[in-house]
C-alpha cells in the first residue's frame, strides 16, 4: 500500500513511514514535478521496509 501511495501521493507516503523532514523535502520535489517526488518517495519507502526486515532478522538471530 505504501508503494501505491508513493506513486500517487508521495508526501503522504513518506510521512506515513515516519520521516516528517523528508516529507517536506518530498513535497517540494512533488510541486516541481510529479516524477522526482514519486521516485524519492519510492526510495524512502523501500529504505523503511528494508530497515524493518533487518530489525526482524536481528531479533530472530538474538533468540
């Protein structure tokens, strides 16, 4: 769902993954042109998901 938002409403997607400062940057990118804002949002969402996967793997290794 975050990836779909990243394409259509990039600032909202970045804000939903907990990056308010990057959401402001993304808003200005989105105002300039739609494509740079969407690309930035997809990268931020992808990084967020990778961080969650890594934390889950570390937690499983500690058990």
